[in-house]
C-alpha cells in the first residue's frame, strides 16, 4: 500500500473583517432595554445633583461708547491749540481696558484680593457686599505676598477660632482671636472685625474661609476672566463681560473698570492744557513786572513834563519801532519755547505730553507733526508697558520709535532756534537804525516815545499771553471724556448650571453609554456570536444549530430524545442528505480547538445514526485528549492506539453500548506520536475493515486548528462536520475553515453551530476557553494569531 505523507504545515495570518449587522444590533438593544433604562435613570440623577449642588454662575455685561469724532463747545480752541488732535483707535482703547495697570487699579479699589467664603456641607459659597460677615483691614496696603488662607469659626462668645498654616499664624496652627485686634503674619498685619449688620446668633458655629490672595496673580486671573470686545468692526461700542458666581461683585468690577477708564482718559486730555497754562504763567510773571514798571514810568514822565502828545514824525518812527519790537518779542517767546523743548528732549527719560508749539505762536508744520507723533507714541508706550514686560518686542519697537522721533525733534528745534536767533539779530539791527532816527527828535519827545514803546510792547505781549491762557483754561474746563457708559453692568443670564441642558445630556448619555458598552464589547469579543457571522465569513453550509444541553448526560439522543438538543441532531441528519450526492458512510467531526463540543456532537451524531437502524461505530481518534470512554462509563486501557501499534486486534477494542446498533472504539492509551500512528498502513486496514462491517462510521478527530492529524483522518471520511461553539470558538476559526475549503484540504464540509442556550433567549452563553492537550504533545492556544494547517 502507498505510504501516506503528512499534509504540509502552513502558517496563515488571519485578517478579520469587520461588518455591522444593523438589524441584529437593534434587536440586541431591545434585549438590554432594562440596562438602558437604568443608565438613563442614573444619568438623570447625576444631572439633578449637578443642578442642585453646582455653584451658580451668572453672566454680567455692560457696554461703553468710545466716540471717535466728539465735538464740544471749545472745539475751535482745542483744534487751534492741538490739544486733542490725535484720533482714537478702538483696538488701542480695548487694549487699555484689558491692561494690567487698569485691572490692578480695579483690584485695589475694591480690595478684591480678599475673599470671604462660607463653608457648607456640600459646597462653599462666596460672600460679597453687605452679606460679608467678617471685615478685613490692613495696617498698610499689602504689597505682593504669598497667598494666605484662614479658617475662622464663630464661637459662642463671638470670638473667632482661627486655623491656618505656619505662614498665616506663625508657629501655631490654631488660635482664639478677639475680633478687632491686630493679627500679624510673616508678611502682613491685619485685623478682622465683625460686621455689625450681621445676626451673629445665627452664625455661631459657622466656619468662614478668609483668602488673602497674591495681588499680582489675582489681577492676572481677573484679566483672563473679563472679556472685552467691539460689537462689530464698524461700531465704536465695546462690550465688557464677566462670568462669576457673585453677580453683584461682577457688576462692581465692570462698573469700576468703566469709571477708571473714563477718569484716565480725562486726566490724559487735561495734562497738555495744564502744562500749557504753567508755561504761559512763567512767561506772564516777567512780562507783568516789566509792564507795571513801564506804566509807572510813563505816568510819572507825563506828569512831570506836561507832555500829552507826540509830533507826526515821532508817531511814524514810534509806530515802525513798535512793530519791530513786537516782532522781536515774539521771537523771544519762540526762543523760550525752544529752550523749554530742548530741556525736555535732553532729559534722560522724557515722559508726558509736550506743550503745543502753537502756544508760542510757532506754526512750523514739521515741528507740529513731530510733537503730535511723540505724544501718540508716548500714549502707546504707556499702554504697552501696562500689559507687557520690558523685553516685549512691541515695547522695544515703541521705545526705538520714540528715540528716533526725539532725535529728529532735537535736530529740528536746534535748526529753528538758530533761524530764530538770526531773525532776532536782524530785527535788532533794524531796531537800532530806527532808534537812531528816534534820537534826532527833541529829548523830551524822544524819552516819552521810548517809555511809550516799552509800555505798548509789554502790554501787547501780556494781552496775547492772557488770551492764550484763557483759551487753555477753557479747553481744560470744557474737556469731557469721549467715552460714555451706554449700558451699566447688568445680570443677563445664569450660565451654570444649565438645568435643561444637563437633563438633556443625562438622557443622551444614559442611552449612549449602554450602546457604547455594547459596541465596545462586540468589538473586543473574539468569539463567534451568531449564525449570521458564520454565514458572512464562510461559504460552507450551516447544517444545524445544536442547543446548549442542560442535562446531566452526554447521551442526549438516547436519554432525552424529545429535547431541543435532540431535535438539532435530527436536523443534522436531514441536512446531510444535501451535503453531497454520494452516499455518506464515514463522517468526521472536528473543530478549531478544545471545548467546542466536538466529542459531544460525535457521540450524539452516532446515536442519531444508530437510531435510524444503521449499524454504527464511533471512533475516538482524538489520541491527545481522549474523552469518549467517560461518556459510556468504560476505561481507556485499550483502544485504537493498541490496534495501530499492533498489540491488540480490532475485535478486542470494540465496545458495545446500550444503544441499539451502536458500538464504539475509544482512543486507548495516549501515544507519543499520534500523527505517525495515523499514517501507518494499520490505520488504513482498520478503516477498511470497519467500512465492511458497519453502515456508518463516526470519527471524533483532534481539532484541525491546532494539530495536523485531522487532515489525514479526513482522507478516509466521506464528509467533515466542523463544530463551531457559540461564544467560544474564536472568529478566526471561520477564516481558518474557509481557507481549508478554498485549498480543498477537507472535502464535503459542513458547519454545526453548537451551544445556543435557547432558555436564556440572549446571545451571551457558554463556557470559558481552556487549553487543550498535555505537556509537549498538547495543543497551543490562539494568542499568536496564526494556526497550523
């Protein structure tokens, strides 16, 4: 007889296809409706607790108009003096409102760095305004310091028990404090008083938390918490918003921020007018003294010399001389302004706005432009430094621009001063020539003209400066802020908790969580869960579905013939007639691994065939892990392995059963080389003999997913039944059996779907997936994702 060679071993890596059975999934959702309902109830309970115990927060909003083109009653005067010539940039104004310096002023003004909280059983609540029971005062305004937290419990005698860390109370962790007394920490000296408006009898035993925060850090947090934005790109109205647990506190913060911004704007607008008035006052002091002296001299001369009028020639000379001296006086005023400007420009760090050149009668367009540019850059630098450090690129750029403007102004002013000095020298020569003409007049008339000339000159200059001072005073008095509060801060809505949204989310997540759990469980489940999976993953016919046996015997077909399990085997018998057109005598049952129910199905298939009147024999050829002998209550001392090694004959190993027409041969003692025994001629001879003696042969073979004996046994079978166990056989087994069909390693294959628990009516049944075999001859697991063919 031809020597048989073992089937080649092949390693195949499986790639599992992921498909979605929407209809099946919906039915499974109906199966867990109780869990979905419980999940919705739990999530709604969580939403209720959140709504009840979450600290409420409110949105407070106010709006501010920044008028870019405001005109008032002194517009003509201010335009002439260039006090408010620069235009307003909305983005710059928003940046000023957001600046650290302005926010710090709000924090200091309202003492926001001190907060008082009332401790509760579930949540703590912040107290503000008239509701604050404890009033904290400081010996001096606190500088930046480390945060301090104190717990203050109200005692029956209205003293306070204070608890705090070492930095708060020195070396003590708890002290009894008399309200109003000084309390010294490492960095602060403060006192805590009781608010007389509070009903302290109701507060006995209550604990309050006093938090003294770092002012700088708190200011930065407040900056982040306040939102300032323009309503739209074409509007000059900005909206200021804050979300806070204390609505009244947020209202005070926004209102104070608006008022401080408006006050700052007024101060900047009046600064130039104030400096202009101071400059004019300095000039008026000297001119007023000279005017008074000339007036007294003129009066005395006329009284002493009885001269009341001057000749026509003297009047002409006087008029010409007066005009020259008036022009010379204007050049002196301009030179005084240039000296003032150079002194300002030569200071180490010139700051503040500059007096307008028009105040001194200077109309040089270049100088006016540089002064306006300098004032604008100074304002931008103040804004940038209020919200950025020295190393900020914007601050560096602005400082560089200011230095460039200062350099240009110094050069421009020096040139203008030199030009004015030349003009003054020319005027002086003309005055000297005119004075020589004046000297030809009679002495008394000449003397009177000189006195009259000095008086008129000082008088004209005095009137001019007084006029300019009056204009500056009007500008200062009529200066109004271009910003106005449109809407004071109001509470618009409660932002937290959003009750309806929380309940809606509770319903959503209540239904969503079980669905996700179900999807994830299916995703990570590696075993076969339904007959639909089998039909999708392989083209092999599904012959029958065998129910999970709850009986205490494996001989269900013999002892429980009316059971659901027995009915599944009858269906198998009918399906076998359609599996192949040839008569079926030898049926082999195999599986992918241990625990799939292969032996159980082999036994009951054999009983089923015997009950049809066919003489049937069951062969236990799973020599690595034999089981059949236990089901029939015999020992495994002798069996097929004895026949194959030649120490027993076939008759000696055949066992008769109580089931009519059914015999069986157990596997016998476990051999060291089961595969080699199957390949011997003795096995082919045994199968030939059995086929002659029996109408039907049922072979219980080893799992083909783990060892190769099954492929050799299948060569002697007319058909192969591959047992797949519900929720036990891995999905890769279906890929494996499909590969076997494609490669034609097993012929006339069909699938038996085993282990469906019809009593439970759900898809979650079965047992754990154990190992298979013994020692070095056992079968490996499926962890690697490969199988041997």
